[in-house]
């Protein structure tokens, strides 16, 4: 009696799992169509960064620091609508390595990371990341400092933020 009950329970589980897999297969084509529809509309967006600067890393080395910092600006998959135009958002990847070649940290920054440290959220939300440059720190401090420049596409107003990170890639302060 017990083995027949277990056999019946196992058969019911297999049938139930088979129905959920069929339901997932039927729902996946709709998700794929919605993803392709969003990528087709975003292809006509503009960029605030020159195409030759996208994906190209700028490397910085200070004599007082045992690390080399590489800053790379890339185009994000998301976009922002401004008036009748569409602009791609950008990301920046900061890679710090020791002189021996081992990685200290790797951090990808977005403009949204600034929202946690500033009082004016509205101006950051309306802007797009345009450029990031490394700023040297003196006295061999254990910090990496970068200047993030945001631009508002409609008004061409620029916003500059000085971001200080420790050697773990954590943002310590934003000015």
C-alpha cells in the first residue's frame, strides 16, 4: 500500500512538473519579443561621448602609489528621453592593479551611485555621464579619486563631482 502511494505521488509530481515547463516555454517567446522591441527603438539614440573614446581605457600611474588605475567609459544599454531625442546612458569601469599586475579592485560606476551622496537628486537624474578623469592624490594616500562630469543634454549644463574611493572600491565621499 505504501509503495503504491509513493509511486502515485511520484507520477503526479512528474506530470505537474511537465505542465509548468510547457507553460514556461509558451511564455518565453513573448518575453523575447518585448526585449527585441526595446532594443530596436533604442538604436536611434544619441551619445554624449565621442565614439572613439567609448571602450578605450585611460591608464594613470603615480610615482608615490604602488597601483596603476585604468578608467574606461562604456555605453550603457539603458537610455534617457530628453524632449524629442533619446540619449544613451554611460558607465565607467575603474580598475586598480598593483605594479606586479594583481588586481586591487574593479568597480563599475553609474551616475546613480552619486544619488546616495548628494542632496540634489533631480539634477543628477536629468544628466548623463560624459567623462571621468583620474585626479592624483598626494602623500601616498590610500584613495583613488576620480572626477565625474555629467551633462544635461537639453541645457548643456555640466555638473562635476569628485568621487573618492578606498582600495576596496567603496565610495567614501562625493564633493
